[in-house]
């Protein structure tokens, strides 16, 4: 397999076809297929038009607020071709937060999708709106238009995919320290941050494909893609690896268990990546549990831990339906562009989150000292997949110890004698709802906009389907009016995943010795309730 040159742009890396694959179909999107030649032609034309009509060029930023769709692929690589960084954000991000993100990254252009709920909101930068249905096959396009109504107002994105007679713009080069991608994360402390990555990080991860794939890369044809590109794993393994290795990206704009189960079987996909909620829902679909799964070779779960009993149930279905694949866990952070530790068919250990990929070293530290195998401590990573840094110079969690420069992850775990990593718990203050990070500070800030809320504390409570949901504790006098105002604020300012499932009012919230809300006490209260509920069910 061809080696990628250092500081190669992601666009140039995708053009190189380092696996020498003869597969022609790049994207399969609800009944319509796009060849690699068509995809690169549209990327190049879009780059020319964005340069000529919006002045996008080296050092600029373009913000994409898009779900999985061909538009996301075209826009990402077109900006990268021009030397611009791409700010990738969640397609459910409220307009106020989207405007803040575009401003913080100094974006010159914003691209959203037709169902994004912003109306004619003024983002302060030019706005293009992509019609997702326009990329689908005829039947899916008709259904999409009949069941959805455009909610974003702005100029159409699709005309910029057509040749307007603008001159061909040369490919831009990136330096090693120049950002190519901005991703949002909770950082290593659970507070929302914007992370800058260079081209090298994504290229290095994808070029290791043969290491974590079970079979020779030439035997693979397609990946079923649920994770969107604002997710590091969705960006690198799902989109960029398919482009780099010339495999078909079977794109799913939104996970719907029944439709996805049928599509996985019909597309003869070899690879699945997802979060625990997705796999749990697939277990309830006959199209999956009784379908022909013999093409599945590799399945990975990330974003949150998956209970062993669910893994065993899923693997039993895979075995019964002819798949060689087994669901395997991996570990990584947005700071490492997704996975850097992973279980593979060749190197696996039950109960662990995997073995480090080449270029990654794991350290376990406690009180500044390295811990031996089997001892729990904070997980440190020395990896070539490390971010450039946080946006606007926020302090990076880099620790110098024992001759290495470590990324302190904010997670606890241990390694065994053979080097496999075992995840224990998060140190950082973050809730995971269906694998999506929820930041308590943002939920609390939204709640405190209500005049009757004196204090607020958001904690995660266990949920059998979503892993966790948000419970919000509020210090104030309980009333339906206050509850309604808090929920209205949360729905307006937050992702749907972050809206509290439950609001608990208290005359006074517990505080610790320094007078801050005692979050740990509230988390223990929730844990005790979970234990009691489990015992009753048993």
C-alpha cells in the first residue's frame, strides 16, 4: 500500500488512492450512486466557485453544519483543496451557538442543510443551504420532500457544484502546524472546546487501515456510514478512509433502525461503526437479526461503553447470520481525531478497549508517577495523532513526564501486562447521551436564564436505551411555569440530547466545603436510585 507524504492535504491524499482499489462507486446515498470521478469533479468545481465568488482561500475557515450527505463530502474536500480549515459542527446545534462557533473560528462562509431550524437567522456571514433530497434516488427524494419541510432560508448550495466558467484554482499546500479541521469537544475537563487538527493526523490514522481491519484491504467494498463528519471517527474512519482506500461510503443521513437494518444487508457493507444505542436498536429489527450478514467483516463501537451482555447478544446474532465480524471496542478522544487504541481481529482482549495503534504509547499516571500494570490511574497518551491545540490558545492538557510529552486524557483506567487498556471511568465532568457528549455547564447556564432558578446542577442518570439522560437539579420554588421556562431555554440553546429528561427542584442544593454545589453528592444519589431500581427488577 502506498505511503502518504507528510503534510499532504486530505484532498491530495484522497486523490492518491493509496490502496490501488479499482472500485468506482464513492458514495451510495438512498438509491443514487456517485463515482469517484464524479465526486472529484464536483469537488474541484465547487472549489473554483467558492474561491471566485466568496474569496475562500488559504488560511480561511468554512463552517459546515451538515448531516451525512454528498454535500458534506463535496464541501469538506473543496475547502481543503483551497487551503481553508473546515469547522465541523453538530447539525442540531442551535443557531445562537452556531453563530458563536462561526465567529470563534473566523469563518467566511457557512453551509447548512435544508432542515436546519434557523429560518432567516442572521449569522453574520454568507449562508448557503444544501437540499439533502437532491442527492437521493427518485423514490427516496420524493419521500423526503413529502415528509420534510425546508426550515432554513438562504441561497442554494447546489448551483455552486456546476461549472460557472471560473478559472481552475491550484491546490493549496498546508504546513505541518496549520489547522485543516476544527472539531468540538468537551476537552479533557468536560468543558466545551474547539480542537484544531492538521491534515497529518487524519491521514496517518486512515493509512493504518490494514492494521485494524480483519481481512486484506482489497477484499473490502463498502462501509455503512452513520456517524456524521463532525464526529472525529465519522470524519476519519468513515468518510476519509473510504476516500483514501477507494471504498464505497454508504451514507445514512439519520439513523433509523428499520431502514438502516435493511440498508446494511442490501448494500452488502463490510464495516459498521456506531454507538451502543445504534446496535441495541438493530437487535430489535428482524431485517438485521434474520438477514444475510455474511459480508460483515468489522464492527466497532465507541462514544460510550457497551455492556458485555449487549455485546454478547449482538455477537450471537452476527455468528448465527453468517458474519465473520464481531463487535469490538476502541478508545480515543477528539484530541486524537478518534480512535488510537482499538481491539482488532488480530489483537483483542475481552473487557478491554483495545491495544494502541502504531505511533501511540499509553501511560497510566497517579500523583505524577507512572503506575505498573494493573494499577488504576489517569490515562496518558503519547501519540502521533495528537491535536495541534485548542482554539484561541486555550491551555492544552500536555504533561511532560519520563522523557515524553503526554496528553492527559481526564479518564481513569489501567493496562494489563500485555499492554491492553481497560477503561474505568471519566474524571472529566461530562454526560454521554446516545454517545453524544453533553456538557453540564451548558445545561446549567441555559437553566439559570430562568429568573426563578437560583442554582442548577446537571448530572447523568442511567438509561437502558441511551446509556445516560440528563437530570437537572434546580434550587428554587417548584412551579410548572418555572419548569416550562427552563425547558424552553434548554430547547432553544442546546442540542436535543442535552435537554433534561427530568427536572428536580430542591429548596437548597448540597454544597461542598468550599461552598460550591456538591455535584458528587447528587451523582451518588442518582447512582443509589439506579442500584435500587436494578435490584427491584431482578
